[in-house]
């Protein structure tokens, strides 16, 4: 039987870190929201070498002009099945950026805070000019990463039974 790592040692190795990101969409449609959110999450995962099983929870917000679907569905589409996901609307601030999706990921990692890569894509790059932004990943690469996902199988089934 494997011995458990003492609590003090375990806490010295693993920390829950916040990873921030944002992106924008051109329109309030299910397809636009899911595509942009998948792209954002994919870039965050790649930039931080993050695995879905290391994600504790994720909080998504959208500006109030986006309500065609939940951006959290994009995380499920990328295989984030066990993380707790929550969506909400961003505050309505005068002159705030329209059609914006923001994310706060709670990530269990051994990395220090200065090693975390926060990602701002599309028009959202202007939200944090102090942060280094990564170039956008070509859509073909994102599609290749998601090609084996059966998106129809990810439809919500409130009864939990096989259909």
C-alpha cells in the first residue's frame, strides 16, 4: 500500500492558482461563443501545459450582450468533465468592452504565481496591455485537437440515462 504524502509536504508541492483570460466574439450566437471560448481555453492550456484533471473549477463571465449559450459548455467539449464550472454576467460598466467572455480558472499546480501565463485574445488584448499576449492559434490546429470529440454526445441529459 502506498503511503500518503504528509499534509505539510503536499501543500508545499501543490497550490491552487488563478489563471485569467478573456476573448471577444463578433456576434451573440451559440457557435461564436463556443468557438471563441474553446480557442481561449485551448491557448491557456497549451501556454501553461495544463491538463483538464488539474483544473479544480472555472468561473466564466460574459458581458450582458452575450446570452446565446453558456461558455462553460466549451470546457466540457474540451474534456473538462470533472471540474466545477459556473457562468455569470460581467458588471455593466460604462464604456466596457462589448461581446466579451472572461474566464478565471482555479488550477492545482506546482508553479509559482509568476510562472502562470494569462491569455487575452482578439479585442480583449486591450484589457490587459501590461500582460504578454500570445499569438492566436490557427483555427485548423484547434479543430484538429477537437476532431475526435463527439459534440452531440455532450448534450445535456437531465435524466442521466442513455438515449
